[in-house]
């Protein structure tokens, strides 16, 4: 576990949709990470750092915007190979991020070939470095978090699609929540140790919930009925390719594990629909996508960070069990732990 004191994810005000998406991809990194869209000053890096604390290693690595390919994948010392008979590998960012979070700020400004390489490794869990017939392979399993401000440039559709989930943040935050955000930040800056200790119980509960969900994950079947529902809705949403179907299916299973369920239910499918479709939908908005012959309730707009009510923000996300929703009902995002 890292000794660095990250701002606890349990103490972050609002942004419940994003916090849920981050937890789901921590439960199952095969989902493919999270792309966060939004303006500056929305605590995107704070949320990503808080996620690192929920993983086994607590490792948090940032990929610099000006990084080279060698900085990303690592290097091989050919002179050492000739003199010692074996390749000497110098780890790059991918090796250092193994078991933790790899955070890429302004991913839309990275060269496309680096983004492509990064997403390849994130999907395979292995980094292969080759040079002049010499190769080195090492595990590189991490939760990939990318952020971007669309006003500063778009990400190519082919690369955009390869991020598992997509969440958009708004810059509008209600005054009451703004004050709460600033107060907690000031408390943390004043005494990080005391602040983290104050939130330790809630953060431990959140970490335990993620651990239990990971243990439960493989026992939840990716059943044919769920697959049929998702493929029909992806077809109706007119998405390109098959990645949306696979990501949606994995995310629904992770959500079932998150709420402590033993099988994927309709509420799990609905809960992650917008995460999987937002950046892949070509024509129809989610509110117009038919669901096996019936019209689903249109989703609420993405809540801006801090825009949830104080009662919702002061709820208890430490509870593993969630109340089951009526079939087809719109999910309400669970609220986050109470301030001690």
C-alpha cells in the first residue's frame, strides 16, 4: 500500500455517477477503464487518486503529456544483452502502474500511436517490448483513467470507442455543494493525516465492498438472456462494432457484484447503459432506445459534480446490500458515506 495520503474517495462530494463507474472498473478492469469528459477544476485527478486507495497496491501513476514511447513501455539495453547474454529491461510507466491506477490527463492531446498502444496493453494486461530481435514481456494490469476537455480537441472515434466507460461532468455546481467541497478540501490541506483518519471507517467500508464484489464477480454468470437484452439494445442504439455489447455485459455483471447480487438483473443492465453507450451512440439518444418492445424511462441528465442533494451525499455507501428495484425502473445512484 502506498504511503501517500490520497484524498479519500468516500469524502468526495457528489459526482456519484463517476464514482460508481470508477468502482465498477476497479471491480473488473477488463471493462477497459473510464474516460472522463469535463472542464478543468472538476476534481478528476482527485477522484482517480482516491480510486487507487481501493486497489490492493494503492499505486497511482500519471502518464506525462509529453511522454515518449520508451517512457511509456520501457527500454531494453542491447549492450547489456551482448556483454551479459541477457536483456536488461528498464521499466516504463506501464510497469510501474501494474496493480494500480494509470492516470492520463488530457488524453485527447496525446499522440494517437501512444493512446493506441496504451489501450492495447490495458486490454491485454501484458506489455511486450521488442528491439532488434530481443524482447521482454511483463504483466501490466491496471485501471486506466483518462480525462479530456472536449473544448481542447476530440479523441479519434476509433480510440474513443476503446475506452470501456464514459462519464461527462458539468462545470455547474450548486452553492451548498460548492461550500461543502471547499470546506473538505481546506480541511484536507490543513491536516491530511487527521482528515484521512476522520474518513477511515467510511473508506475502509468502501474498500471492503469493492473487495467483496471482486470475489463475487466470477460466480455471476454472463447469461444468454442478459446478452440478448444488451445486444438488442445496442442494435437499436445503432452503435458501431461489438465493443459496446461486451463492455455493457461486463459492466452489468460488475454492478450486480457491487450490489451483492448473485445474478445480473434488469436493474444492473439499466444502471450502466449510459456509461457504455454515451460515446458509442451514433444517432438515437438513450431515451429513444427501445427495450425489447417497450419504451424505457428516459434517464436523468448527467448530474454535475456536487449537484446531488446533501441527503444523498450524506447517505451510506458502506452497506453491501442494495434494495432491489422494480423491473425496468431507473436506477438511483447510491449515495456516499456520511461525514463522521
